[in-house]
C-alpha cells in the first residue's frame, strides 16, 4: 500500500513528473529558457524538456559544481537557466559554487532538487536529501519552495520562472496524494489555507500536507478543530499567516519531510517567537538519517504519518493553558 492509499486520498503522479511537464510547457512559451542537468534527466524529468528542445538542453555529467558554473554563465548572458539533479547532490556537492556563483551575484537561476526527503525510499540514505531546505534557506536572496502535490508543483514551476532571482524547489520521487483539484492558487510567500480551525494550526509543506489534512479529519472526530496551512514557500515565509494562526488558534504544529533543524519548523518557530509565542509541536526527522525501504514504511518508522501529527497536535493543545511553563518540543517520531 502506498502513501496515498494509506491516507485514503486519490493518488497522483510524482511531483517530479509534474515539474517536468510544466517545464516543457514553459519551454514552448519562452525560447529564452535553457536547462542543464547532472546526468539524471530521466529521474529529475528534465528529459521531457530535452526531447523537445535538444538545442536548449545541456547534460554536464556527474559534475554538480560544473553544472552551477554553467548556469551562472548562462544567467549572466541573459538566459533564463534552470539546473536540476538529485537534491542531495545538487545542494551538498555544489554548495560553495551555489553560494558564490548564484547567491552572491543574485543571478536569475532556478535550481530543482529531485528525490528530496526520505520518500526517495529504496534509493537509500546516500540519495535522500533531508538537509536541502536548511542549506537553501541559509543562502541570501534565495526563494525556497516545497510544493505539496502534482497540481501545486505545476503552479510552482510557473511561479518560479515568473520570479526574478534565484529559486530552489524540491520535488519528490514517489507518487503523491492529490491535495488540490482544479486550479491551484500559488503565490510565492503566501501560504494556502486548506482548512479552517480554532484549536490548533497544522502547518505543513511538501508531501506532509496531505498527511496534515488527514490528521485534521481525525482530530475533528475527537472534537479538536484544526486549521491546515500549506506552507509551500519556506522562504520568504508567510509570517502574517503564522501570526494569525498563533493568535486565533493558540497552538501550532509543523510537519515536514526534513530534519527539524533548519527546516519548516525552525522557520515557523522564529516567526512565532517574534510575533506571538504559543505552544508548538514538531513532526520531522530528529537528528537522524533513514535507511533504504518503501516510502510508506519509512514514514511510519520515522513518525511522519497522520497519526503522528494527531498525537503531537493533541499534546500541543493540552499545553495551551500552561504557556507559563515554556514552549517545548514535542517529538514526532523515533
């Protein structure tokens, strides 16, 4: 049983497929777009673009640092370049080049990291990016996106090209549960409210948005009203939405397929502390790498399932009346 089936939601294509399709469509509309890949175009889905526009596609091989240099030169020459590889290779192998060749000069380069999170599954920990959001958000001038499903990834791909400046977006390997039907509202820096609630706010990104919606349904059966925010933009964070959630629901739980340090939970915590402190709970990876396995089995082992969000939400709601004891960290799994 895959993740969508376990959540009781309609299964959709992987977000990497939706990215590839949107990129190909944009290539038809904009002849200035050039794509560079690190020898994994069949996996990142830049291959969709390459087959239709071979004269605007370059494969630099397994050489991520070189990939960044090529992107930098293309952007400095007036092109609108996009580079893609596995997220762990792109961010970890070429971080210094991204820092000095893209972030520092603030070039108009788009980076796509596929196979993000532990949902890379059977590929194993060496190819699971669980630090990419922390690395990308640390870079000045970068926008950082983590769309929830295939429809929102298509919208995000269009939004990142509409934005002038460097952008990093993560995509995922497995099929994804469908969160959005029809047209998707997608504005960089503005969270989408998927469900209203008064007792607690669940703020999620990426594949865990679907889990947050399921958790909200389960909480409702226990008399707990949960608001759900799709925080598809990690940077710039929608601090106004976070402040409203804190003031109106009095408790916040974040959920992400990433290490707690430097990810969505860290960003939301900064906003909560600065704007309106309330009890918080966190569903994330806690200082650990995963191993090879089926995505749904890994989600269950490492505490990223809806039942984990429910448990942490209930614990956080219980602490709403004891704010004087401080804001603690409620773990989301082993």
